[in-house]
C-alpha cells in the first residue's frame, strides 16, 4: 500500500513539474530576451523606438523604420484580407453550413493555412513580384517589385484562414431565435446578416482579426523574401522596407556585440507586441464562447 | 392592427408602407434608400453573390500556388534529385538528399524533446484544470503558441548555439520543440477532456490506482486524439524556416552529428529561392513540392486518424 501511495505521489509530482516547466519555459524565454538586450537598452533606451538610423558600422541603432514597416505591412495585409475573411465566415457560417461545397471551401482554407511560409515566399517571388513590378511601372514609381505592398499582399493571403475560421465559429454561434425573429418580421437574409449576425458576432470577428494581426506581425519568411530589406524609413507602400521579424532574419546570423543585442531588443518588442495582441484576442473569444454556452443552458 | 398584419406579410407591408409614406425608411433596410420589396430582394441577391464571389476569389491564390508547385516541382524531381547531395553552381545535377534526411532528423529530434513534456502537461490540464495554477499554465500555452517563430529562434540561439560555440542541429531541434509544445498540450488536454467520466469511475471502482487509471485506461483511449495533435504539430514545424536560419543553419554536406549544422528542406528552399541562379530556382520548386506533399500528408494522416478512431469511442 505504501509503495502504491508513493508511485501515486510521484505521478502527480511529474504532472505538476511538467506543467510548471511550461510556465518556467516562458519565463526563461522572456528573461533570456531581456538579459540579452540589456546592453542595447542601456545604450539607446527608449530613443531606440524613435531613432531612424540603423547602422552597424557606426553602431547607431534605431528601430523606427522596422516599427513603421511592421505596422504598415500588417495593417495593410489585414485591410486587404477583411472583405475576404468576412465573406468566408458568412459563407460557411450562414449560407452553406454543411454540404459538399462547404466542405470543399473549408478544407481548402485549411490547406491554405498548412502551406509553409517559405513556399508563400517562393511563390510571391516568382508571381507576385513581377505583377507588382508591372503595376509600379504603370503608376510610374521605381519598379523594385519587392516592397511593402508585395509583402502585404502575400501576408493577406496567409492570414485569411485564421480570421475566417474564427469568424465562421462566431457566426455559427449567433442564436437562431434572434435570426428567426428577424425573419418572421420579414427581413431578407441580407438584412438579417447586416442587422443581426454582424452586430452580434462583431466582437468575435474582431478577435479573429486580432489573432490574424498577431500572425501578420510575427510572420517572417514570406515577408523577408518579399519586402526588399531596406533599413530606411519607408516612404510609401511601394517602397522597400524591413519589418521587425525580417530584420532579425536577415541580420542576426552575422551579428555580434551591440548589433546582436539591438536585434534581440527588436525581438523582445516583437514578442511583447504579439503576446499582448494574442492575449486580448484569446480573451475576447473565450468571453464570447462563455456567453454563448450560458445562453444555450 | 396594420402593424401586426404587416409583420406577417412583410413584402406587402413594405409596399404599403412605401405607398403611404412615399418611400420612407424601413427598419431592416438600414434606413434611407428605396425599400420596395424588389430592391430588397435584389440587394439580398447581390450580397449573396458578393459573398460567394469573394469566398472563391480567396481560393485563387491557393490554386495558383498548388499549380505552380506541381508544374515547376514535378519536372525537377527524379531519382537523382532525391538521392544526391547538392553540387556547386555550374555543375549540372545534384539533389537535396541531405535536406530530406536533415528535415527527418530535426522532426525526430524535436519530437523526442517535446512529446513527453507535452503529453504530461496536457494530462495535468485535463485532470487538474480548475485551479489557479492550471489557469496560468493555459495562459502560458496561449502565449507560447502566439510567439513568433523568429523569436524562438533567437532564444534557441542564446541557449544552445552560444554555449556550444556554433550552429547545430540540436539548437534547431530545441527551437522546433518549443513550437511543438503548445499544440501537443492543447490537443492532449482537449482529447482527454472528451473521455467519458464513467470510464475513469469504472476503473477507480475496480480499485485501480489513479495513476494506472490515467496511464492504462484514459491515455490509450485518447491515443487517437493525442496522435492527431502530435502529427499536426509535426506538420507545423516541418515547414518552419525562420527559427532554423540561425540555429540548425544549413549544410551542403551530409551530416548525422547533432552538434553540427544540419540542412533542412525549408532552409534549402529559402537558400535556393534567394540565389540569383535560375537552376537553383528550379531546385527550390522541386524541394517545395516535396515539402508541400510531406506537410499536407501529415495533415491528411492526422485527419484520417481522428475520423477513423473516433468511431471506437
């Protein structure tokens, strides 16, 4: 009996230790980033975020170009993806909840989510880049081909699956008695979607967009391959730039000393931003599904 | 009276209302504009058409990507491509054998590192899921899942590459295993929560100790779900490139030593795609084809297992 108790205790201990391990892992990740970026934080402080020059030769580092690049690409990508992801949410959540056509669209979106980032980059390099270059020649700007617009386009394709699948789930959660009430008042389907479903699912759709934003901010490979890698402040949507993730991908392998520390500082900011965005998104979704389950019971 | 009738016969009521008010605003039409039933129906149809159109436009990139990979990829793939090492530029032929083996190596390495922890932490969450501690663990899983892969690459660099004085397969494995962990924990927790409570009760009532109930009854019953989670996490890391850029790095030669740089398919695709040589670009397409087949294969198998085993529950 005694040995059994002992094994029991050991088993519980192992479970607890591994769970604690996950917490410790995150804490240590955080600490690693902070400690490694201390030299850079000490030298540049908060001026890091408003400094416009990134020059390894003269050891002057300011992250503003990357902050602007990240914000521009991710919000532009989100803006491009919104009509598509909302259309898919409504398509799968309201018009075609089941059936062959719904399964086809849903599994296609899943396949899209499963394609590795580097392959998006490769495809973008050989199809999207020439396309953007053509547009740039028409518009009359320097035809780089790569730049913020190209990166945003590829990002928008990559984030559609995330916001669309969450959007679909919240659209399905809309209570049917609300919809029925509207139908019985004579509303058309469009009116039900516009006046009942969208307002009801608004916060869920918002959460889906937030999670997609988190993805877009942290996405590295496809952006690195298509953004043009310029360490200067972007001047427009056609201009080559760098994001926080892409500058790390490009420069970290060869960086030493204060350069490496500054790159890790950028990584720390990236980590904090995505974490905040993701936590808010997850919190909103959890709240919605809790409310929905309350209404059912 | 009028209003009551109106709600039962919406179209007529709208017509009547329009006639009476000379085209006033209707609650459902969102205020303003023409509210004649014909226009509302047209609007309805236009909206439906737009939704369908936009949905299928978003599939266009997917079809194009698959088409390009298949068209450009299959042409490159032959026996030599699969079994030879890369050759320097200018020399014809060669393949990506070391990248294929390297990817398999990295998958095995990171699976070994993450699966035990992931399953154990998943059991913890499903069994003791209510407390404060479980809440914190869950939050950490969410944060870990959302952490950009490039940041995890930095961390693996600091932990392994620095102390061991050089890029290594081990550091790549560490980075990828951190990325696998949240997926495995989440799916294990979800699967075990689905297990019928009577199963545990029956086992405990027979006098089977708690740990044996978990290990011998609950865990095997939930195996399919856990396996699905593992496969999904493997699919996720197989295509990851960012954390490998400065951990496993790349290697033009065959390498079985986990303390040396190791090649992988995604890294090779990146390297070839960014090179200025058209021959290497075709190689990138070939490697992409293999990578997509592998990743989608893992996803398919995972789905297959999930549906096949669910019947037995």
